[in-house]
């Protein structure tokens, strides 16, 4: 039996079971595709592919003339040849707004922005390319469609004064409601340590909730985390994070965790490992006390850390490495606005003639 301490192993098992469930709702030939990409993708990526492919085939069953008499289980590999670029474009248009009935019979509306459409088209391209390279199909219509143009938005992040006010509010709890203050007395040290850690290291929320006490090494002020791709790395933290963690761990000693959660760093009010959703709600609760104009999430705290690190160092490669971005271009894209500010500043430094 796997203990709850083995958080990442548990998540992999959970994802594997979910993937199998979705796969059995897809045409049987798609199993080959998922086996083929298993060594080069994470379980979460394969789940995203599975959901995207199911939506694609559901669309074809409803709207494509050659699929209307079929069921999902009737679709075979050669049927992919019947789909042309026009069909893929119609599918992308469909994604803008559509309705689906859930398991309880409720009609749910769905919308996709350019980013959502782009991701689903990328899934389709990967799927078609797999069989095309194996010479099992002759056409790749998804490759003939341009990816939707994505209009980038300014990244939402907390300013320096907002970070200070956020941590002050977590510490004091003055602006919380009466009912919230009751819980705050029990969770103040935990909440402060958690938010300080997110703001002081830029780790992902999934990496944060997966932390065990044994992952902390105060000798080097580092934490051992498992990155999104499964790699194990050490992330270092500063004095403020060290202080917050030390105070919380002292409080943590008085808590008796539920069996299987003994080594989990951050515990819920039920004395179990804190979940991703719980951290998201926690960040939302406190951030509303500081700013009503920004929708702050754990990912926005990560962006805040990345921004501060880049402003201090000017080293985009260091920021990419610390944040765990595999491609530095991803980091450059996120912090292009700061890069532009730095270029403007550089232009004013160089003087051509002395006054």
C-alpha cells in the first residue's frame, strides 16, 4: 500500500487511472498513440491529449457526413483519411462556443480563447503526426492549419508594496471575517510559511503541496522538489522563508497528522496533506484583502517571484532555470515587458557627447 507521504507516486497512479478511463471512451486505435508517447510525456499531458481527442471525435460524429452513422467505438484508423483541413477549421470554429450535457443531465456552456484553440490544435497535430510518421495514414490535415494568433496579455503580478501588505495581512488577520479569524488562530503560521515560500522561491503550487518535512535542509536553506517533468531539483530560499518555515515547523510539532500524512509539510485543518485546491482558495482569500483589482492565484505569486528575480539580476537564463522552464523563450515571453523597460533604460545610459 502506498503511503500518502509518497505524494508524487500517488498523483501518478491517480492520473494513470483517469487516463485509462478516458482512453476506453476513445476509438481503440488511439491506444497505440498513447503507448507511443508514454516515454516522452507526463501523465498530465497524456490526459490533456485524451480529453482533446475525445472532443474532436465527438464533433466529427455529430457534424461530419462520413461519421454520422458511426459510434465512437466504430471509428478506425483509416477514417482519419476522411478528415480534411476544412473539417479541422470547422472544428476550431466550433470550439469558440459549444454546449455539452454532463453526467447529471445539466447543459454546460464551453468557450475557448485563441490559446485554448491553439492547444487543442497542437494536440491534434501531435496525434496525426504520430500515425503519419509511422506511414499508417497518408495525410496530416491538422498540420495544414495555422495555429490561432494568440494576443498576449500583461502578466498579473503583485507589486513590492502589495507583497508586503499581503504578508502583513496573513500575519495579523485584521481584515478577515469573524468566522475566518477563528480558523486563522490555528492556521496563521502555516499560511504565512506557505505564502512566504511561494513568493520567495517561485515554486509551483503542485510542487508546494508535494513537499515533505524531510525535503527541507536548513543547513543549505534548500528544499527538494519534483518538477513537472519528474526531475528532482534543489531550490534555495532566503532568510525570510527560513524564518517563516522555522516558526511553522515549531507549531507543526504539536499537530498529530492522520496516518499516512506524517511527513507532509503543509497540513489541512483535517490534519491531512494540503491539496492544490486548498492552496488556491487560501491565496484567493488573502489576496482579496490586499487588492480588489487583481485576480491573484498561486501562479501569479510565481510570476511575482520571477519578476522580482529578473529585476534584481537581469539574468533571464537564471530566472528560467529557477522557475524550471525547459525553454528560455518561454521565460522571455513572460517577462518581455520588463525586458523592454531594461532596453529603454539602457538607451538613456549611453551618452554620445559630454555636456
